[in-house]
């Protein structure tokens, strides 16, 4: 028990360390990244092209995480080897992985690399959970997110956090290809490949283990090429061990992943088909190799093996969802490079509107809205919604276009009806709440967001929006409370503690509010090491 408590304190120490350094790194990042802005009504998406320098804080975080996992070994004697043992559980427990993975995701969020778009997030999570529900016994948590990166890559972090670059989704031709990539990454998680990699390093020094974790994290944040670069900078003995072990993991992830893919009702041919696409894209130039190939090397043997396995699967794939094609067009518009007109692509693709597919028309209308033609966009969205009212993206896009065109009441009516059709749907509720707040009905926005928060597992962005709605509605205590929830979900317990203390200081709290805030504060304090707790409690630490 004492050893386990020590491990948890070490992990909490990493979290506290990261809290102190995060703002400094964000200031440095601001001078190194040139963002491009795409405005869709009130929701702003920032597209940052990550560089190796932009993920330096994440690398440092990984190194620190790796070192503290050694616990008492590093403090007793810096020359001692970590006693991790051979099983994956001896290196990292599931809870350890979740804590580290959450910190990594927080680093990506702090660097503004995660796309916080309700429609895109809903689709990628729906697809991911459809696959992951068939892949484990329920003990493993999964979270899926989209990364604002046009490089073709996907990655699995510790704790079931799986990121997909926007460029990868745009590169796929079918939903089964995208599902094949996700199934592969899910298999990395269910097979505990990161923990097993650590266990495999049990005979190396803590320095090698730290370098390996840093390489994994750099590869995740920078698109993959940095993973091999990070390993190359570590001790030469660890290089060959890690590369060989990683490739063995790739084969295992293919085997397990293709079974998940078929069982979920997708075409198992999607996995080898995407491998072949990546292989063709590589061409003969090293500079043309997609990031996906650098972190997930594809050989002719891997393609042949996955195709053989796919042929053995006796399945009848389910029809492809319209949400896949719509999400693809949405990302195409939102990821338009700065200075380019998003309408140009559709001018070349759509020669005759009656011949265009509905997702293509959705993309064209979204491009018009982004380019400052919301009224014309609303006309197209309305036709799409009337033609197929079962597609929620048509409803939310119409409501946003109407709002942007100055048709406030029409927007509210569109989104109110959408909420009746799709009760407690995250994207619909968020868009409705945003419209309500913009048009001055923050109390109703707060009410519907609270209903969603208490019924559907919330995201950090939902918690943040709920806090903003509470503040606009004049409920200061609830605003502090839900900002604390945002920080808890993001892994920043020090700021969460500060927000809860501010909530408790608000005059005229009800007994129910005071009891709820105190109970949550006690939970946060129990999860924090004593030193971090004292620092967070100091007068200058509130923010």
C-alpha cells in the first residue's frame, strides 16, 4: 500500500510540475506558431502547424513522468535500475496510464492543437466508441479527439486517449478505411503496448526509459517523425530494442484491429486498402512519406497479411454513415489554409448542383458561410435539412447560418426544433446554447447545458461553456464550480482547487451548493500532494 501511495504522489507531482510550467510554455509557443483562423459564427477554430519546438513542453513532461515512475529507485541511488518486472501491470497500472495520458492531452489542448468542434467531436467519438465497445471488457476508458494537423497520422496515448489528425480523415476514401485506423490504435491500447514497452525496458536505465516516453509523446504531438528522432537521440542500446518492439506491436495491432473492424460491421478490406494508399503516396522520395508511415511502417508483408485476414472474414458490412462524408467536408472547409478561399474547391468539384451529393452541398454551403455569405448558405442548409431531417449536422449548420445572417429568431426556432428531434445531443445542445447566449437568453442556455452536463458524460469544452453560461446568467458560484470541473477534466487540480475556493467565498450560497462545493474540494485536495496543495492555496495562486 505504501508503494502504491508513493507512486500516486509521484504522478501527482508530475501534474503539479506541469501546472507551474504551462503558462511559460504557452507564452513561448505564442511566438513560434503562426495560426490561421477560420470563423464559423461564434465558434472559432485555430489551425496551428505543429513543429518540433512547439512540443518541447510535452517532451519535458514525458521525461519527468518517466523519471517519477521510478519512484524511490531514483531517490535512493541514481545508478539503480528500476524494478519494473515483466508484466505490463508492473510498469504502469491502468490508472497510471490514464493520469499520464490526460496530462498529455492537456498539453495538446494548452498548445491549441485539439479541434474543439462539437459536430466533429461527436462523430469521431461515436465512431470510436462503436469500435472500442467490442474491444475490451469495460475496464479500459477511451477518449477520441481530432487534432488540427493536416499531416496524415493517428496515435494512441496512455490511458485510452486516441488522436486522429484532420489530414488523415481527409485522406481516407471510405468510412471503413477510417475505422480501420481507429481499430488499429484501439488495439494498441487494449494490448497495453505502451506499458509492455516499459516492461521490456526493465533492464535499461531510467534515462533510456525517460527518453523512450519522450519519443512516444513527441511523435504523438508532432505527427510521428519526432518519435524516431527522439529515440535516435537516446542511448544507442535502447534504439534497436524500442524500434524492434514497436514493429512487433504494429503486427499485433493489425491482427487485433482487423477483428474489431469486422465485428463492428465495417468492411475489413478498409485496413489493407488504406495501407496501400499510404504506400502509394510514399512514392520514391523520403520527403513524400506520410507521417503515418513513419510511426506505423507499412511493408508489403503487412499489407499482404491484413488482406489475407480480411478475405477470411465472413462478414456483410453495414451501410456507410452519412456523418462520415459530412464530417469529411466539414474538415475540408475548416482546414482551408490561410489566404485561400474555401469556396474554390467546390467551384471545381460541383459543376451542376443537382448532380452533387448532399455532403458536397453541405461543404459548399459551409464554405459560403465561412466566406461571408451566410444567407445564401442558409438556403442550401434548409434544402438539405428538409430533404433529410434525420441528419443533425444539417440542423445545426442551418441554425448557425441563420444566426450569422442576422436571422436570430429563425435560428432559435431551428435549433429548438432540432433539440426536440435530438434530445440531449451534445452538438445540438451546444449550438442552441451558443445562440441563446448571443441573443441574450443566458439563463435558458445555462439551464439546458446543466441538463446535458448531468446526463451525458461531459467534455472539458462543455464544462467551460457551462461556466460561461452560468456567469452570463449571473450565477457566479456555479460559474466558478463548472470552471473547476473544466480544470479537473483537463488535469489541472491546482486551478480546480482555486476555482472551488472562489465558489465557496461567494455570498449567500444555499446549503446544497455549499455542501456540493466542499465535497468536491475535498476530493480534489485528496488527489493532490501536500506541497502542491499549499501552493494552490496561496493568495497569489488564484486565477
